[in-house]
């Protein structure tokens, strides 16, 4: 009888602890951040990172995050992933591409946190005409059109192509689980941020210096904030 009482007491304590943990975990808020340039215009493709008072380790994406090469462009231009994630590069053009890591920043002053170089053939089965020798006969192309790279260090990675020098892309590897990038309207939405003090930092590949951090107090109500960059990013190639 005494043993049953002890077991019941332990069960109740464990249940109470679980309920308390669930209640604490449920207390999470949302941050909606509008980012503008120095002229007040919305800026897309800005990385927004949140460091919360309740520290947490970023968990790698459960499946490879796909970046495609289409029309001699990296799509999307900017990809943000947690540390430990796998990037899957896919060539959807009918001609060959490289994928190589490059420096970031307008002056190439930020070295890539991961170095790699890949060669991707044109899409399998496509009919290829050598662009440098248009008189040659079309030929069938088959081969590797996708490759994967794991990114295990936080920071920026520029993307380029040896064959097509105008191709540019960006990857940002986040050490925090609370991150997003701004959309075409300059807005980033980050859910699940724990209640309490939070510090928001921004990153853009064109910045010459770090942007000032923003301090926020997260609660149950969504936070809407606006922050202005101290520069105007270059327009991307259409």
C-alpha cells in the first residue's frame, strides 16, 4: 500500500512537471520585422536573426534545402538555413554550371564559412548546343545534375559559377533557431520566440559594416517593429 502511494505521488509530480514545461513552452511570441533602406524603401533578402533570453541550439533542417540554377541564376537568391543543414544544388538549365563558394560583401571582405566547388551537368536528357560552337550538332546530355553540401559553421557563404560569371547567390547559416529573411515587401516573420528579452540582428550581403542590433521584449502579443539599414543595397540583375 505504501509502495502504491509513493508511485502515485511520483506520477503526480511528473505530470505536474510536464504540464508546467508545456505551459512554459507554449509561452512564445511572434516578431514581425519591416526592414527599409536608408531612403525608407522596403528591402527584400535581409537575414533577420533573433537571440532570445532562453537560449536554444539551432536544429538542422530535416531534409536537404534545395537551391536551383535556372536561367543562369541561383533560385532563390538568398537561402537561410540552420547549422548542420544540407544544401542540395540542382541544375535545371540545359547547359553546364559550376557551384562554388565565394566571399560575401560588396568588397569581398567576408570569407565563406564553407568552401566547396561542384560541377553540374545540364539537365539529364536535354538537347544541348555548344554556345561557343553553334555550328556543331546538338547532342544529348546525361550526367550529374544535382549535388549536396552540408554546412556546419554559422555565417555567410557567397555562391558563384566559373562558367557564368554574372551568376550570384547567397547562403546564410544560422546559429539560432529563430531566423527569417525579408520578403518582397521587406517583411520577415519569426514565430515561436520565447517570452522575455530578445536581441535582433540583421545581415545583408551588400553591407559594409554591421547593422545596429535591436532589443525587444517578447510577449504573447505579436511585435511589429521597423528598422532602417544604414545603406541602400544594389539592385539585383533581373
